[in-house]
C-alpha cells in the first residue's frame, strides 16, 4: 500500500498588490463595504506579461526546493486552473516545458474553486495505485482576467496567485488519509463564465457572473456537510483536526464551517485579507502560508475544503 505524503510546498503571488482603497478609485465601493461583507483587504494582480503557467512555475520551483527534489524526479504534473494560458494545450504541459523537463504525464483539472481538491484527490489515486511516485500538484489562477472591472459585485472578490505541493509515495502510513469530492451541475447558473471561443469569436459573456446570495447559501450548507462526512469517513472526530485550511472566498463562509465543526477560528488558516479569492490557488496558498509562518507543524492533521462553480466541492484530510 502506498501513501501520498507532502514532501514540500510553495506559493507565489504577483508583485502588484491592489488594496480596497485602490479599487474604490475604479468602481463605486469602499474598504468598509468590502471588509465587512467579505474580509478581503487586498489582492495581487498578475502583470500583463505574466501567464497562469508563470505563476504556477514560480510556486512549483519553491515547492520542489522545499521538498529537496529536482524537477526531473516528478512523474506527474496536475494543474488545477480555470484560467489556463490558452484553450489548449493544457497549462500543465506548458509548466512542464518551463520547468525544463519532458516526458512525464501532465494534465489540467477544471473544477474552479474546488480545483485543488480535485487535483489532490487525483494525485492521491495515482500514488495509491502505484501509477506515480512523485506528483507536482499546482493550483494557479489569473482570475483578474475574467473580471468585469466595472462590476463592483464581482471585481472586488478575486485575485491572482499560485500554490503548489509535491506529493511523494511512501510505504509509511500518513499523508493523505481520506478524500471526498462532489458536484451538482444543476447549480451551474449561479456562478459561471459562459463565454466560449467558437468560429473565431467569443460566443457568450466573457466575464465572471455570480449570484452572490445563492452562492453563499449553497456554499455554507455544502461545506458543512462535506466536512462532517469526510471526518466521519476517516474514522475521526472534529477534535482530531489541528487545522482547517479552507478555500478563501468569504470570511463568513469560513467562520460558518468552523462553527459547524465547533472548532475555534484560531484553528483556521485565513489568508483571505491578503490574497482575496484566488480560486484553485487559494487552498495551496493558504497551506503554504500556514506552514511557512510556522503555524502548521509536521505530524498535524489538516482538513482542506473547497467549493466553486459547477457546482463542485471537495474535502481532504491529511497528516502533514
Ligand atoms: N461595494 C459597495 N456596494 C456593493 C458592492 C461593492 N463592492 N457590491 C454590491 N454592492 C451593493 C449592491 O449593489 C447592493 O446595493 P443595492 O441594495 O443598492 O442594490 C448591496 O450592496 C447589497 O448587495 P448584495 O449582492 O445583496 O450583497 P450581499 O450582502 O449578498 O453581499 C457578497 C455580496 C459579499 C458577494 C455575498 O453575497 C457573498 O459573500 N456571497 C458569497 C459569494 C462568494 O463567496 N463568492 C466567491 C466566489 S464563489 C466561491 O469561491 C465559493
């Protein structure tokens, strides 16, 4: 039996930081409104020449250095993104090329803000089955490019960034303990970017659309349920969880999951204020931040959970 252990983590944020006050010069909003409704204070925005793959590579290089392994040792790259460099090829193939390696399997997963949960679960399955031994799992996004910067209901919520994890197979127990993924396509209309490339033009709205209140209601319920289920199926109780590393969309959603599990907020890694919602990058960014700040320690039990468009959601329990 093989177990998928975290060998290293890394993350990357673009240099340009945009505060709520900066935003209030573009749209009719305020630091007070954004902070009180979401908990977000600032977000990072990729430079025009920076692609999602560039953010991914920067995070991956840090994760590889942290793991103490060479890019050549990787036998699978999975990139979770909804903002790929191009329609095809997969951003994972571009990342592979930029890392200077060739031949290993590389593909993208697209589950929006649940993308990292889907990618980590897929990587775990490859390792458990013996199909891969060292997997680079990346969440990377340039969501700023999907935003209508005239729409204050959405443009204040998102940011760009990337986070990466190197997973390694081991015969020792530990690492990823249990995973659970769910999706319900009936809710696709409450959060989507419907535009597609067809016959040489963009067919449909190319900007992110969100019914904020519907998303809020759905997310609170679905995350509470999946968190309880994944803990129970792992044979644990909430008291066994040392840290929750949630998708960073909204402080009130994060708080409600912690409250549901009867865990205090000081057991939750919250990076929302500095990162905003970076979609598939938000969980690995928060994980790396918690580790690099010395809060998350080796041997501790982590609950990762995320939800996003689709609707798609998932949770992972692992021993770091
Ligand atoms: N600044 C100032 N006013 C604003 C802004 C803004 N940025 N955005 C909306 N408003 C106004 C609206 O126009 C409206 O004004 P009106 O009453 O005059 O029409 C008023 O504020 C209330 O708007 P609502 O949309 O009802 O605001 P709500 O209290 O629902 O808060 C929010 C909006 C924060 C988006 C909330 O619905 C929410 O948190 N939803 C969850 C969405 C989420 O987390 N999405 C992330 C992506 S999905 C994911 O990652 C899971």
